C-alpha cells in the first residue's frame, strides 16, 4: 500500500469534507469539533478554515484516506511550536502503516518550521497513545476535562486528554 501525502488546499474542500465528517461521526470523543457543528458548515466556510490551518492529506490511488491538521503558534517566542489538532485514517487502512507514513512525511516536512510538535489524545485511547509513542512522542501528563462534551441527565461530561510532545532532532 502506497500512501502519497501532500498539503490540502482550499480547492480540496469538497474532497476533504466527507472524510472529516466520517471522522467526527466515527470517533466523536476524539475531536475538538462535532459532527453537528461541521455538518452545517458550507464549503466556502470550510475553505476559509483550510486557509488558516495546515492540513495534510494521505492519498491511496488518488483517493483521500487520511488527514492530520497542524496549527502554528504565531507569537515570536512560541513560533517554534506546533499543535497537531486532528488525526484520522480511514478504517480500511488502519494497521497498514498508512498513519506512520503520513506522520513521517509530516514531521519531516514541517521540521523546517517547527522544533516542537504537541498533541492531545484521549487518555483512555491506548491504541493511539501506543502509536504516538512509536512515532517518538513523549508524555507530558493528563489534562483533566480537556474537552467538554455537554450535559446529560443534569451532569456535565468531559474527556481527559494525555498531552504529548515530539522534539525534532537537532
């Protein structure tokens, strides 16, 4: 299986949207946004968001099957940092090495801009945590109540996230 990676552009919004929506539906506890919020978003709004974030696409035979979103910190003393805010690989590619290929490409491509990559992963998502450790990420600690899921039966529900980092080689 050959995964080809490249940066997505705003004109890729119609291709990106179905995979993003599938990710939000399949793993609603793993993303900062929600299916409901993004399903109301029109393509021009999505294109505008795509201009504000670096979105890496992973393609198999020309079909978008994976993505990762990187956000930069724009303050001068924090400009060496980035935050990986979303990662998704289509179910049929899991375990195939696709995520590893995409991450290697992404870390290599963005190492010229950033020396520190951070991310948060659901604290009970052992498979994802194992993957990120395999990619060289190290644990910082658990951020309690990192994501607010809303109220149900009068109780507030949250997701704790394990914060992790990767420092590029010198």
